[in-house]
C-alpha cells in the first residue's frame, strides 16, 4: 500500500501541474477578452442592443401609426364637412334662394 501511495504522489503532482496550467491559460484568455471589451459586459451585449433596437422600432411605428391615424381622421372630418356644405347648397337651390 505504501508503494502504491508513493506512486500516486508524483502522479497527483503532475495532474495538479496540468490543471494549474489549464487554469492559468483560461484566466489569461478571459483577461484578454475583458481587456478587448473596454469595460463592457461580454454577456448579453448583442441581446441588449437587439432589445433596444426593437423597442425603438416599435416606438417609431407607434408614432407613425398615430400620425397616420390622425391624418385619416382629419381627412374624414373634412369630407364630412364638404358633404354637409354641398347638402346645404342643394337645399338652398331647391328652395329657390
């Protein structure tokens, strides 16, 4: 058993050395990534931009729809006024004025 434990110790040290090297490599990659982002959060940046882009688009659409709806109502009201005026003129001509 002592012989087995004697063999395990160098293997464990080698395994720990490999794990330390991998950890160091990953930390280095993460540091390079965060350095390149200049303080921005790498997680979800595109999703946030997409969300706000869609929100801006919806607000623009809503404003455009409201403007178009208001213009449609104005046109309808002008048509009603024109028809009422024509009817008044028709009544005036019919009564001999």
